[in-house]
C-alpha cells in the first residue's frame, strides 16, 4: 500500500501552511468564539488559490489526497472555512450534465462559488433517511424547495446552498442548488460547539429551483454517495489536523513543565500516554491517505475504505485530544488556553458526514451487500 506523498502534494501542504499562518492564526478562531471574527480575507485567499477545485479533475496532480492535505491544515489552524462543503458541492454540481447547468451550477462545479452543504434536519441524519425537506411542484407549476435544514455552516455568508432533499416525483434524495439570496430563504444563527463553523438553521419556503439547478433521478443517488465519501475522508483529515496540533501542544508543554524538579515529559506514564496517542494519530492518518487514494482511483472498495477512515479517525481524534488535555492538566480547561479551540473542531469533525457509529453501521451494510452480490 503506497502512502507516500508526491513532491507536488508535499509542496501543496507547505503552501497551505504559509497561507493559513497568515490568514487563519488561532487568534481568528478565538475571535469567532468571542462573538466576532471576519473570515473574508481567508475566503478570498482560498478562492484565489483554487483550493476547493483540488482533486476535481482526473488529471489533477493533487487528487483527493491533496484535498485531504488542505483539510488537515485547516484543522490544524481551526480555520473558519467552507473548504470541504464546497468541494463536496462541486462534485455534486459536476454530476449535472454540462449542457443543462446554469451559470450558478457551473461556478459551483468549477469550485468558484463558495457553497454550504445543507443536509441535516431535525428528523434526518447523514444517512439521509426520513428527509422532510421536499422538492415538489409549487402552486404555479414550477419546481420548488420547501423545508428546514440544521447545522448549515457559514450560511450567512456562503454564495449558495447545496440542499439534499426528497423529490416528490420518485421519493429519492435529490440536490437543489439555491443562491443564498433567493426569495423564500431565511437564515438564523444556531448555537454551535465549534463557533468557527458559524452553524445556522436555514428555512426554504417554496423556493423556486431554476432550470439547470437540480440534480435528481438516477444520477443523484450515485453522485451523493460518491461526494459524501470525499466529504467523509476530507473531514476525517480535518479532525486529525486539529488533534495533531493539540498533541503537539501537549508534547511541548511536557518538555517545559516541571514537577519534583523534573520535566513531566520524563515521567514514564506520560511518555506512554503521548506515544500511544501518537500511534493512534498515525494509524488514522494512514487510513485517510489510503481511502483518498482508493477514491481517486475509483476502486471497488473505495466507499468501504472511506467509512473505515471516518470511523477510525472519529474515535482516534477524540482519544488524541483527550490525551492532550490530560497532559496539559488544569490549564487546558481554562478559557484562555487555545487547546479547547482544537477540541471543538475535533468534536465537530467527529460528527460531520457521520460519526463512528454511522460509518460502522454503513460499513456493515456495504460488506453485507457485497457478500450477497457474490452469492
């Protein structure tokens, strides 16, 4: 299994660090925590760098692995960005036949428009079961979208929404691409564990879906599944980035904090703890790189690998950040210490695109379906 990064991918990670050091220091995440924060310079820089289009084209030298590297760096900086949402939406928009796309969908498909993914509902999770948000015929005969979505990241600033809803025509999930400023769209800020996500509730009151802004029918199910695989792997990478920085803070602290005249990092119990958390981090990162490679190559087991990566990363990142908190001790629980900003991002990423239980259940279903197909 080849998990080494190409020179192009290594350069991409280095460039990402430079950009995020300048545009997304941890002080920006703290500004969001305290009720302020302006991510505009960061979003402009990401758009100019073309990050959301990384891995979209088959001849892209970075691939989905490159997207994961960018997401991992965003997690390290707790960057208030829509990188993964927009990358997922771009893949959904790319599934709309090119001769049917309007200008909005075309800009999404090329990664030019910043898009928030609207999938969760009060009655529906990342499995998309029991969707109540509907795509149906309105009073005037035009196709409209009605319903409410929860946990929509940066909905107050995104250019558009990629809304997963149930199509009345066949009862199957479909995707509607809706401009944020469309008539009938209302946004309300929600309380969020990770304030840098700027999570919102979004209500759609018979919002007209323009021609070329709907992905439905047989194309939709496959496109949603494939795009969500990318989202799950990239979000796993983002959580690993945040957990890795928390662990690095703990290791640095262990080398300087002294008890009984010795650095606490010299105590065997803490050495074992930090070594074990490092191994968990490395194992999770290896599964992410392998899943990204399989998604890039379109291998038959790519979806299974994506679920393995997300489930393992969800559990590992929580363990790693909790280990960091244990090493840091009482200072980690203060408002002033930055480690809880990283912990908030870890917990947000743990649930985004499905938590460990969701993906373990999905993995079982995929393996069962494959076994039945072979029987």
